[in-house]
């Protein structure tokens, strides 16, 4: 009984710290956030903070790791070789982003960690777009450039979608991203 009470307290403390850091990241960069400020916002003492995390960067890293892990689980549950599956996977990924839009808006903002954005891009690159583009049609090196171009564009499209209050459904955005990725701008002509 005592252990479950400690586990709940531990989970609550971590949740409050994560929420407090995300709130603060809306206002300023991680490098400008002090442990003292973070503890004041979370209403916990510094020793409690240090019993969970080594510093604010460690806390941010843990938040990012949870998101990357969730995204990986979402992405790896689909077969991306077929166009229909690629669309479904992209839609599921965008639903995940929409469900966690506040976190993504914050982490993709100018106050977020650019390393996280790159990790999201590389994850998407490794698991999705690379499998949608055939290296038979173009050389391997050209394929790498094309996939990086497609992922970078997709990330920027998703950022803009979030900033616009998700004015299109995840399905509409998935269709747009897949159309741009597979056929490029010429498909809109």
C-alpha cells in the first residue's frame, strides 16, 4: 500500500514538473529557465526536483523521449510500402500530433529544442518517406536528398498547420503531405 502511494506521488511530481516546464517553454528558451523558477512554478522544492532529474535539460530530454517513443510505436505499427498504408500511417501520425498539439507547438517553437525537431525528422525519414520512395527510380544518393527534402517540407507544413489551429483534419493534411511527397508541386497544376 505504501509503495503504490509513493508511486502515485512520484508520477504526480513528474507530471507537474513536465507541465511546468512546457508552460515555461512557451515564454522562454530552455537555457533561460532556472531550476529555482521551475520549482516555483511546479510548487515543489529543489531537492524533490533533483531526486527525479539532474537538471532542466534532463527533464526536457525525458519529455522528448516519451514523444519519440510514442511516435515510434505509432509509426512501426503500419506497413508503408502501399500508398493506402502510407496515407493511413500519416493520418495516424497527424492524429497523434493533433492530440498532443500543445506539446508539439511548444517543442517546435523558437523556444523548443532544435535537436528534438531533427530527431522527429530523422524518425519520420527512417520509418516512412524513405520506404515510400523507390530507389530503383532514382539513385540511392538522390533518393536520400529527396526524402530529406520531403521530411523537412512535411515538418514545416505540420508546424504551419499547428500554428493555424489545425484548420484541416488530420486526414486532409495526410492526403496533402502524401500528394506532395509522391507527386510534388506539379500535382496541383
